[in-house]
């Protein structure tokens, strides 16, 4: 997600009219991300990106704009809610959405399981009446309101001329998945003379058809404002005339209270860019033919005839192709030969050494992506401490005389900026030994290709590497630290300006161009750069580039620095280290490095507990029934000690479990079985065993291996590549025509074919044939899978509750497809 900006928010009723706003991202009602607060603005700019794997099903992706209130609860200005099935409409497009009004009646999520039975009852006097039995079995996925959910249901039978009193279930405490299993009886028709032909007397038929059963879900609140509405369901009794009993799951619906007074444009709008992908991944053997063609890409001569290069040619954006290709080649350890091959081909096509790797080619996008994946820890170790200091220090560094604020001194600002640039330059040029091996191997091959192609230019061996490590790695990370996980949010405007000036200077220092000052359009930058015109800076850059691109270099880390992997507040249960005392829940600041997992009272405090990574034997989810708390997981240690932790939301929980599993994956004593529930009141809730040292009853989930190459699902990446080939099939066919045209007709090229790079039409045609065949086979498998899934799907089941638009859309599509195939 890219959260751009909001505009034209309604003014604050107070004297200064401005607001302090932030935006949240929610899966249904669950918040998974929050932007920074933009103060005193009615058109706040956020400029924040958020990426996550979605660990559960959802119906709406929602964005709420809040106004911070120092004294009361923050107030909601408005929201944007996009239905899951509508996400493709806005895929990868900047879109302005009108903010909608938010009220308690419209904020609904979850589903309810009901059974209805209509029966005839013959009374003692021989007359017949009809009774309706309504059984409320359970609910799932109700929203948590203000940190708690104590739900109950009310059931009412309503008709045009009467309404029964509401019948109420028991309140279920601390759960958003309550099991009620309660039955309520209603008299539907008054006793009448018995009539065999019809269930109803003629007068009563219309009456019954107009009746409906209404189920409302409520949260029992302790607040004086009354109970909170969670959702409702209205079912007409009409459908019980076909069958006298009916059992199904239903989605809860918002309550229509007729409040349409607020026009949506009164609340302003929000600019968003959403990229949502959903893939069905088969088992590995399905992908073998396509994967084999892709993995051979590095060995195909010429490389332009390889499957990976062809993907880059047909995709609209090179980035689209680069992401899954790099991940696939990293997974199978083939990234260095593949990038070496496409880089070598690009260098051969380059005429001027000054423009080497400057375009947005497949090579540069693939190297960018590799650096992002392999170099994230390297950036953290190198830049994070100094970036944190710049963000917290707020030293004035503006050197443009026009932008200088009152009371600021130009010389002092220049000195502040010079010190920052000097320190960042030093940490970068001294970090050569920490540069990841895979990056060094790629830089070695770039350097060799460039030096061989431009033998007269002695500097090209440096500029080929610096155009990536400085221009595309360090400079962007300094400019936008939030995009490289160096800071949680986009920096404030003053810090952002400081980082822009530092990034420009570092970029120029790294580029090694002859006349440095001429690189700057602004005279104040050229003046500032005079500080760095000494030879020692150029020498330091060259030494650094030599080190990270020499073939014999390997990581010689004498003392490995702890790398901070993740940190943040979570809630943990006391581990029972003390003999007596309550095992209560407390909020703590957790910190994970590649050495240990610790928690302390708040950030920066002395750790209260430290668990060495080698003592983490398993990290698994904890079932909600244990403590009636969602998003919990457990960290299992030697001697069966378990740390129970609650994350803030489902995305956070998944992130923590994944990263803890990853760092502890290679521990020799890792467990193979665990208990999915807690040990409470003298027994394990899952298997009911009484001894607390009973071995686990459930196999541990297979975690992610610890090294970067395998933090990737190869089949999933091949599925993504299949989807791209399938999407761009017309271009693949056009490319086949171009190969035929080239090999038969050697004259001037037709315009529509000239966009493709085809060095060897025969080889390219052979590869295209294999790709189209592999994609066709996978397409058939997907179609079969969808048909099978459709046959097994039961409308009204737990997976496909009644009232879900996406399922109805799916039915419509399937009927269209089957009609078309007939």
C-alpha cells in the first residue's frame, strides 16, 4: 500500500480550525498499520508505504482518518472501505477515494451460524398452529470493541402487524468467537381449523410471507453509553415454505438507520495506491517444466533467448519481472550467474562508458531487488545508528540562503551538515567487510564485464559498481529511510530536507565524476561540495569499491555485531520464575537481535529477561481458548519453560513468529512436537494430559530456514511468473511472430516487432514455444482446480456464508465460463 495524502478535511470547530491527523490501515475492524501524525493541517501528506502478507481471510480493506485529541479519545473523521473483490479495480493505480461517514451501525464484521425449524403443533382441542424454533449456535470473527468483546444475541420475530419481544442469549465473556447453542420458540400463526391442503390458512399465508426473523449481536458494555451494536441479520420466513428446516452460516450486516444527511464530499478525500495479489500455489511438481526453463536462463546463448530475459521483454514494467525472478534465482542459488549473463549482454550493447547501467533495464532492476533482499541487514548495521541520531537530533542543516529560517546561521548549518556527511561517508567506506557475499560476487562480475568492454577507460571498473552501491542502494536509503526499514515512518519535513542534502552529497562523492561541482544545479550545493574536493575522499571510495568487488573477498567478521531484527511493544504473561505470585499480563518492550530475544519495561531500559537464540526450541501460535486472547504465540525454551506473548494484530503476530522461527531454525535441540494450548489448572487444555512435562501433542510447523536464499517459496515465485506470462500472452505470441519474421525476412524491421530484443530468432522461438506450452498446461490445471473447488463449495457453509458478494460473483463468472465452453 502507498498512503499518499488526504485533502479538504473538514475544519476543526475550535478557533485555529487545523487538525492533527493520522491514518490507520485495517483488515475489516483490525488495525494492522498506523501512519505518523501530521500536525496542524487539513491536507496532511503521509507518503508512507506498507507491505504485508495477509494471514487470514477478510472482507474489507479499510482506511480510517483520525484526529488526535490530547484530552479525549481520538475522533474518526471518515473512512475508505474497499471490498476484497474490488481491489483488482484499483490495482497499482493512484486513486482518490472520497471519505465516507463512520457510525457504529455500519462498522460490522463476523458471521453467525443459525438453524431455523418451522413445525405444526396440534393443540388439545384439535386445532393447528405453527411454531418457529430459532437455534443460535455460534458466531465467528466478531469485532473487538475498545479492547474487549463480551457478546450476546437477541432474536425477534417481526411482521407488518406485530413484533414479538426480543429474546436474549447469555453473555459470553472475553471471546469474539462465542458458542451460544440456545433455542428460542415463536408462535407464527394463531390456532386455526386444521387444513390438510396447506400449512397455513389462506388469510395467514401473506402474513407469514411478510414476516422476518431478526438476530442482533451486541457487545455487553460496562460504559454508561449502553451496549455496542456488532451486526444484524434479517431473514424472511418465505424461504421456509420450501423446506421446514434450514441451517446455514450468514455474514452479519450493517444496520440501515436511514442516516444519509452527510454528503460524502463534506469529509474530504484520501489518495491511495493498492497492489493486491492472490495466488493459488500448487505442489512443486506442477511447476517443474516452467521452472526448469527459467533456471537454465543463465546458460542460454545468447541470454536474450532465455525465458527470464523474455519475461523482462514482455512485462509492461521491468520491476514486475525482476521481483519474482530474483527471488526464484536466490532460492535456487543461481542469482550470480543469471545477473552476470544479463549484465554482460547489456554492457556489450552500451556505447558510452558514462551511461553504463543508468537505464531502467532488467539488469538494473534485478540488481536493485537483490540488494534490497540480501542487503537489508547490511543497511541496518551501517546506517541505522546515524539515521536515528539525525532523526532525533533535529539539528538545523539548511544551506540554501533562500530557505534559511529566522535566527539560523548559514555557517553553523553548513558545519552541522558537513559533520553528518563526513560521518555517513566514513561508516559506508569502512563497511566493506560487512557487505553480503552475494552482492560482492555480482559487483565482481560487473567490474570484469565493464573493464573488458571499455579497456581504454580506467575508471569504468569503479563507476559500474558505484552506480549501484551508491546511487541505487545507500543514497535512496538515506533519502527515504522508511522504505528500507531504517525508520518506522516518513521523517518530518526538516529531517527529510537534511537527509535529501546528505543523500545528494553522498551520491556525488560515490560517483567519482571528474568535475564534481558542475554536477549541482544549485550554486549553494557546489559551494558546500568544496569541503569534499580533497583526494582522500576519492581514494576512500576507490578502496571501498575495490574491497566489495574483488573475487577473493569473503566476510571476515572478527566479532559479529548484534543485528537488530525487530522490536516493539507486546503483552506477555509472567513466566512463573517466582515461586509465588500472580501470573499476570504486562506490556513490555521486546527486542530481537541475531544473538538474543529480550524484553524490558520500555525502550532503552535494562532488559528484565534475556533468552539466547540457541535456547529458543520452538515458536508456535497459541490457541485462543487458552487465555481468551487473540493473536497469541508461545516461545518454548529448555525445561519446558514457555513465554506466552500477545501481539497487537494478526500481521504483527505472523511477522514475529516468522522472524523468531527463522533465527532459531538452526538450533540443534529444536522441538518436533508442541502443545497448541496452555497448561492451566493442572492439565494441558489441548490433550488433557496432567503432567506439565508431557511431550507435545501436535507436530511443530515447518519454519523458514535461517539463510536469505531460503526465506523464499520457490513454487510461489514460479506461480507469480506463470501469472505474468499468462497476462502478457498476446505479447509472447507477437514475439513468436517477430522471430518468424526475422529469420525469414532480413530486411527493415516492422515497427510493431522492433520493441523486442531478439539476437537469435531460432533460439528465442524455441524458448517461447516451451514457455507457451508450460503456461498452457498450468492454465488447464488452474481451470480444473477452480471447477473442482466450485463443485465442493456449499453456499451457506462456514467457508462461504450467505451474504458474501465475492461468492456470488464467483458463481456468476463460473456460469459464464461454462456457458462459453458449451
